[in-house]
C-alpha cells in the first residue's frame, strides 16, 4: 500500500513537471513572438535556437489550423544581450501557409552581436492596430 | 449710463484679444510637416504588392537571403582572416529592366555591416580609384608622407557574380512570374566555385 502511494506521488510529480515544461515552452515561445493584432488560424508550435559559426540560427514552426490557405507576413528583430537592436529593420516577408500545413521559417542572424531575437507576425486577416478604426480591415504590412 | 461705457470698452478689448490669442494658438499647432497632406511617407520595408513586376520587396528579400547564406558558408566561417571580395556583374536575363547593381550594392552593404568580409574596389569603381591614386602620387600637390603610393592595392581573394532569370506565363485570367536569382562566389586564383546559392520568388496576379 505504501509503495502504491509513493508510486502515485511519483507519477503526479512527473505529470506536474511535464505540464510545467509545456507551459514554460509555451511561455518562452510567446515571449519571442510579437503579433500585430490577433493571429487567426495560425500558431507557432515550436521554436528552436542554436548558434552556428557564431551566428544565431532560428527555426520556427507554424501551424495553419484552417483548411484555407493563409498568407502570413513576418520579419525578425535582432537584439543583443541588453535588449538593444543590433541590426536595422528587416523587410517584411510574405509566406503562404497552405490549408492545414505545418511549415518552418528559418532565419540566420546577420551579425554575431545578435544574441536574442523577436519575430513580428501579421496575417492578412488580422484586426491590426494599424487599422484599428476599420474592424473588418485586411492589410498588408505597411499598406494601411 | 455714460459712466459705464469707459469701463466696458477695455473689458471687451481684453476678451477679444484673449479670443484672438486662443485662435492663433490652436491654428498654429506645432507640426514638422510642410504641405497640404497629399504626400505621405510609407514604410520602405513594407511588402510591395502593387504589380507583379520586380519590386523593392524582391530586391530586399534576395539581398537578405544571399547575405545570410554567404555568412554561413565555409569560405567565411573557416577563414583565418576576413576574406577580400570584389563584386562582379549580376546578369539580368529577364525580359524586364532590373537594376542588378542595386541588388549587389545591398548585398555588399549587409556583408560589410556584418564585419565578416572586406571588399576590394570593383570594376565600375576602378576609374575613380586610379584617378585618385594618380592625383595623389603624380600631381606633386601632396606631402610625400601622406600621399598614397601606386602599386599597393590589394587583390581580391574572391569575386561575387551571378544572374537573375525569369519565366513569365500568362493566361486569360492570370499572370505568373517566377524569378530565380543565383549568386556564385569564385576563388579568383584557383577559379574554383566556392559557394553558390539561389533565391526563388513566385508572383501571381489576376489580369
């Protein structure tokens, strides 16, 4: 009986750690993503970071939950350890996610001084702050 | 009745002057804009989707992709010193006018900013370089210890060259343009192709 209780406790502890791990991963992904308005149908399911030849390599996996193709616009911000921007503004880049597709977006930091990053995201179905007055507005970044 | 008039006049004057001051203050709200609002500044990094001809977003994406790829190449990562590169021609094999020099300028700027490579003067800049060298070394106008000597220019280790090609297809309702930009890094001494990458772009529009 005693061993069954200890097994139960161990299982509960493992489950708690597992959930804590998941929530930590979700939290760390969210801390790197900056969406212009609320993303519809698109989510970032994984984010991998490594340093290769002194440059930060990023791989983000995007998931389109809709059956429709979803146009996505993104760009990276490169920061140093103090949070200062170390590179100029990148151009917005278009990407189409097919219905129900999971796709990777890869990026390489432009300079070794980039040790942190943010991903700016926008979908054309966003209700963006840029078009806050127009509730049903769809927009391309920079084209209000 | 008569006695009140002299008192009311200054009061009216004071009120009207306050009103005018208020109007003037609100009418000249400080603004750094000159013009009637017909001209607007936009975002130079915006996705340009005005037509499906080669545009600013294509140029920016190509330059960025090529730069980042080159920065990860063995030529640069395994080099003990910063390699010296010169820019050669990027041929435009498309049917439209594209300023390929603008693409290579962007690549050179971004590579230069990364600090990983150095650039030697390329062919279009050579005339200015030799003119300046000749002026300093042969005109007799400069102090000997500050004038730059002929014969000390550094030869590049590598040259960057490439091409941009396109395939255009049209139907009654659609126009599809496919661009392929290829960039090669060649070792000048050995003639070996050390690195190569390409960027593909597809743009489709309704007719």
